[in-house]
């Protein structure tokens, strides 16, 4: 089975960062963290969901464990912004180049600030979206943080 074009872009971005990843496809979908955890057979907390928010008018990616919710006030605080809100579907796609539900941790058209919630530190290996709502890949958390250019912080509720 061939990979969708967005997943091929994630593979290329990973290779450019010196990472070799193996993308897994699940035709029934991995759009939500619960769907992804059920598909790959891991704990919900091992899903690294990439959420796109707007901190004031700047796009930012927050990567959280599948069992946690983002705290917009904490995200705004670490960004030095007055407020943060979930990006619209169009804002998310413009900022990252990917549709919501498939946003990977890296590979965006332009560098974006990325915050990785420290709740993910419960796992050495996590699963990230691979560009589509049907593709995911496993990655060491240290590699995810490095590849995303992310900073660890407490941004969850």
C-alpha cells in the first residue's frame, strides 16, 4: 500500500532531520488520540498529539500526551502572549501544511514555535501523526523534541 502524499512529505522531513521513521497506515483512521491508541495498541498517554493554536496572532504547535488537554493560559504564558486559542482548520493548515487530525510534530513550511508538554516524559517512545488522519509513526521522545525544535514545558491542564 502506497503512502498518501502528506505522509511522504513527513518521511522526507524526517530524513532531512536525520531520522528514519516507519509510517503505519490505519484505514479506519487515527484522527483522535483514542483512535490512534486503539489502532497501534498503546496507552493513550503514549500518543503525541500535535495541536495548532494561535498565541495572540502567532501560530504555535503544542504537543501533548493523548490523555491530557491543553491549558490555553499556560500556552499563552510560555509564549509571552496575552491569550491563546485553538487555530481554525484553515489557520492550522496554512501554518503547518497539514490537516488537523494528521498534524505531525515537524516538517512545517516555516519554523514554528513548538512546546512539548512534559506529561509525555512518562514514555521513552511515543506515536505521532504522520501527515494524515490515517497515518502514525513511533519515535523516541528525545528525537521528537529535537526534530520539532520543541521546548519541554507544562502546558496541560
